C-alpha cells in the first residue's frame, strides 16, 4: 500500500550505545526529539509495528551491568512496558542465556501479532502476542551445524530475518554461519550460501560459515533477495539457492547495510566501507549507493553528506520508510543521523553528537 | 525470626518498589543464591537484572558479604547467616 506523506506522520527511532532517541515529523525535514530513553543502556534493535491500528515501538535493551531485555511502548515512548518474566529468555533445558537481542522484526500485515526476533547467542524467536513474549525456534537452535557457527567481531547472532508474505518461507542470516532458509515456517532449516564467498576460511566456498552482514528481500519479485557480505554484495533470484555478485560498480564490496525499497522492484541501497581492514567510507567520503536495476548498475548519492567522514555505519543503523517517495535513514558510529525524503537523492543531518548509532528504524504512522 | 538484609544500589531501587533494603527471614544460614531467590520473589524484573535465566550472576553485578565479593568466596553458594548484611554493587564498567 502506498502511504502518502502529506496525510500521515513519521517516526524515527535511533538506538545508540547509550540510549534511545525518538523523533517525529510531519514532513521528514523538521524533527522533534525525545530522549534519551534507557540512558546508559545500548539499544541494538528496534521494531516499529504499525499493524492493528496502533504504533508499537519495541526495543532490545542491554545494560552492561543488568543484562538484556525487551521493552515496548504504545505511546511513542511516553511510557514503556517490560513483561515481568522477560520477553525473551532461553528455556531451562538449553542452558543458555540471552546476551543481546539483535533484531526485532514485525511480520506482515496478514499475520497480525506475529513478531520475530534474532538474538545472541545465535537464535531465532517468534512472538504471537505483539512482541510481549517470544518462543525459541527449536528448529534452528537444534540445527546440527550449531557447533560450527562462529562469532564475528560483534558477537555470534542471528541478525537478519526475512519473512515472505505468501507461504511459509523464512530466511535468516547469521554471523558467522551465513544464510539459512526454512520452507515450512521455521520448523526445519537448510544453509543457502552457494555463490557467497568466505575468503577467511580454508575452503572459501563452504556450504555454510559465511559472514553475511545483512540480507533484504525485493518486495516485488518473489525469490529475489540481496545480501551485503563480509566482502561481497550479492543477489539471488531463486530463493537463495544460488547467489551471484552484484558488486561491480561499487567503490568497495565491504559494508554492513542492505536496504530494499518497500514496493519497487530492483531498488536497493548499500553504504560501502573500504575493506575489512579499513572500515571507513572509501577515501573518507561517506556515500549511499542505490541500484534501480537489481544490482546491474549503482548510483552514488552523497548530496547533503559530509566529506571527511571516518565512522562506519553498522548493519542495522539504516532503514527505509514506506512513504512515496521512500525515505532513507542511517546513522554513524560517530553519532550523526541522516535522513532522505527522496530515496537517497538528497540527505539532511537530523541528529549529531549522539553516542554510536547501533540501530535506526523509521515508519509512517497515523497521528503522531 | 531474624532477617538477612540485602542492600540495593539506588539504580535498582525502583524495581523493588522503591526500597533500598530487602530482607528475608532466616532461622539459620542460607546461601546467597537462596537469599536472592527469597528477596526477589515479588520482584521478577529485579531478579532478571541480577541473574540471567540460567541463574548465573551477571558479569558486572557484584555481591559482597561482609566486605568480600562472593566470586572470591563460593559464589552464589556462599553462606550468609542471620544478622549479616549483603550488598549489591555494580562494577565499574563501560565507557
């Protein structure tokens, strides 16, 4: 559904190393902020759920001292609720404890109340009550590959969840482990990494073990997904059975972000970093790159972005909204957040000097 | 029956109904783990701040018994007696 910017408002949620900031806007140019919420806790994950006629903001909260939890607000952050027993906790028989909630992902409108989450240690979770209580996905937790999955620099987590509107297909990406696919709603899982390189392993083309940084689905082409890998940018047209490189035309194939358009076929955004060993924008020039033809060509977009930027953009520190034209948002580890109301053609700085930005989410809402 | 007191840092007191000290009656020595079970029985969120779902004390939560941090004693199996005071103090951590 196309949402018109003139009839509705926008919410921008910025999760940082030391708290959450929320902003609302009528025009995506001027923003009114509240925060910090959860001061001194990191906010690595945010989900904005606009289904069921309400706006629910769910956040993964993690204190270095007091551990992780999940909280939600139905009044744009005026008040927060936290289930007494915790929204996400491992069953006793697993002997595991949640370290950090990396992803909160509301399902499609036809499955109201369903929210998915990805966590560290590598685990997938599903809620059917709007994100108040989650159940561990046993199919992935008990997968025989588990003992061979590894940890990236930031920890070992399921960080990307792609749920397809029709049918029972779910894709999960983890670092490190790669892409796994379920065709039965999450009961069983198979690795789907053919064509994605793992240059850091003895066999650079293993069945699994890739360090996929982010995946996103093309909304208009069933079976098409895009992946930003730990070096490598890829596309699949066959539901992840095979992947092929679409990195040609980019200044670097490293990065963390992968965004897709809410409706339009073939449109995706990445924010390249120079290399694994040099995690800065190429030449210190921050830019977003967009493809409108599924990765055949890329367009560099930096209008409104600074030159001389040496901070990276993390995998979840970027988002699109569902307006027309779509808004694009991202934040840096230097605490600056940029917003574009025209699909990346021009950016404006909307916040600066915040703590490291870990997660950015934006949504079109009614009556904010 | 005498009590054993658990003193909370100010940041956790809102999770204990605003109380700075929680007490549990004890007619003899108990382990720190059992003591925490008792004093947090009505405060589930507070319990999760101190220990994870496996029951382990969170890494940067320190519990002192008569001036000794329990990790240098017997951890959550450290025994405390009625009349003793148990302090919960967060580590100096973060940046």
